C-alpha cells in the first residue's frame, strides 16, 4: 500500500484472541486496524469515526452479526461490512449478503483468504463509485423508446413531429439498425391516425414474385396458388399508416405500379379489373442510397421524387456519441426486465469501451451486446470484459485512454493520420487535404 493512504478497518469479535490475531496480521499487511470485542462499542465508534471496512463475526452473545449489520446500515447505508461465519452458518451468511453485507468468509480461514476478500470488497466499491449509468432527458418530449440527447436526434425529432401533423409521404433513410422503424411508429403514434392500424411491410423479406400481390392484393384464381381473395398492404392498412420498409428492394417493374397507386389513390389487385380506393398514409424507409440506385438505373426517378416529400435521415450511432450513455441505460433496463435480473449499472471503464467502439450495427447491435452481457455476467455491475465487441485500437480507443492521461499526443496523431489515409484508399493527396496539411508534411509524418 505504498504511496496511498492506509485503509481503515474495524475488526469485531467477542473472542479477544481472535481480535488480536486479526489486528496483528492485517496491520502487517498494511492496514490501519482497530480491534473491538463489544458490538455496542463498535456501533459507537462507527458513528463517530470513518472506517473503510467493518469485519464482524456473526455469532456474538451481546448482538448477532445480522442485527449489527442492520444497525450499521441504518446509520451509514454505504458502509462496507464483511462478515465472518462458522461453516455451518453459510445459509445465514448468504442471507446477510442479500441484506447488505458486501461479502462473507467462513471459518476456519487463512489470513490470505481474508485479505483477498477485503481487497475484493474495495474493488467492488470502486466499480460502484465509477457507475456512469445516467438517464439523460431531451428538452423535447421524446417517447421512452427513443433517446434524443444529441443535437442530430433532437433535430430529427422536431422534423418527425412536424411530419406527424400531416398526411404527406415521409421517407426515412439510414443504416441498418439505426431505428427507422421506431421513428416511423413515432410519426404514426403522434398523428391523427394514432388509433388506426400501423401496417408494417418489409419489402426485403419478400420474394420478387410476391411483392406485387403483397402490396396491392390478389383475386382468387389470378395464379395457381391464389385460392382466395387476399387484400394487399395498402388495403390492410385501412385509414391508418402503411410503413413500407426497405422500399429500395422493390423490383423495377413493380415501381411503376406503386407510383400509379400513389398518384391515383387506388390499387388494382392482381387478377382484378376493378380499382379499390385506398386511404392509408404512406411512410417509406430504406437503408440503401436511393440516389445510388437512381444512378444505376435500378430505381425510377419519378417514384423517387414522389416518395421524397418529407425526408428524415437517421444518423448512425457513431455520429451521436452523446446518446450512447442513455441508450445503454435504456437497453440495460429492458434486458433486466426480460431476463429477470438486477444490475447496478455499467462501470466507467466499460462505458469508455462502449463509447470508443464504432457500432457498425448501430443501436440494434448495442442492444444485443447489452442483453448478452446481462445474461452471461456473474456480477451486478457490467465491466469491459462483459461486452463481446472487438477491441478498438484506433483513434476512438486512444482518445478514451488519453482522457485519463495515458496516451502521448503523438500516438493519437499517428493513429488518426493512418485512419484518414485508409479512408482515402491510400490516396495521399486526398488524405492530406482532409488533414489540412500539404503532401510534403504528410510524407514526413508517414516517414516518421
């Protein structure tokens, strides 16, 4: 314990010989130890003095350790109390841990085992002190399932709330896992159609041959397997909302018919000669760049303009770092409820790791990582080792370490230059422009 203040311990046992032995042994190992044989005197000292840890026997004639524990925690709820119990009282010791003791150790024990238990208690307390699980709130009244602490998400919510007040077609774009479906549902639930159906159709999950019938419906006998009339998504949505997910996957030949439906307000089921009027409001979503599909001739320009009335771009998680902490809090609460577990939170070191990771799967990946940790963790605070994500040795990880004063500035600069160069495919001129330096300076840095 060289270089740091000694931890103050209070040892309590009705056997003076045991107290003397423990005091001597723990003092030799660098602790500042006070030994007592009276529970009442111990309570008085605990009220008047500050001890890092109280070590008490369970079986004492004046007051049982369980009663002492309750009295201590009533006076000082955050006091660490470690109990010593005879082997036959393990069940009692377990119940006291559930009542607030930090740990217990069974007699007979070696002093090394007691020291290990003491160090473990201090380590666990440090983890708990570093808990950074904090629920942040937005000035907007965001629904429980949406976190909008970042500026980008607050602006998105403002646009979504404006879209909810209209019947205009809305196009939601963004990477897989960013929560486009959640935003679509928010728009529906915040609008005048909230009491009406919300019909979700994922175009990417449909075989190309079934897209038309799923969208517009089919009449019995239209093809071999059409044994009965079936309404399509537009009719099934009624006067509610049709959420057309992955609209970029619709085959080119069906896109013309979809455009006609949007312009005419009617659908014609396969095998029918009559049109059916529709009333549903359309919200479309895609994780693909419709502009790129346009350039490749795989998406109709007229349909693109028809869909792109109100555009909402959901940012990837790597661009909304302020939202990671409240998202972790949200997903941790959900996972605990589903799995029937209780967690204090996430340690600061673990949160730094989560914030340094780039999250290619976005919020969906974060939710899955949190749930896996909740299921498999053996302790009540999630630590870095609980998260099944690749180690980040890039700029994000270095910055996280650098905040603690552990990484030289030149090492962070080196990692950043390398990352920018990789993003430009090795093109030094492009990398130099992004870095705001000339090529000669970049060559010198690469040589270094």
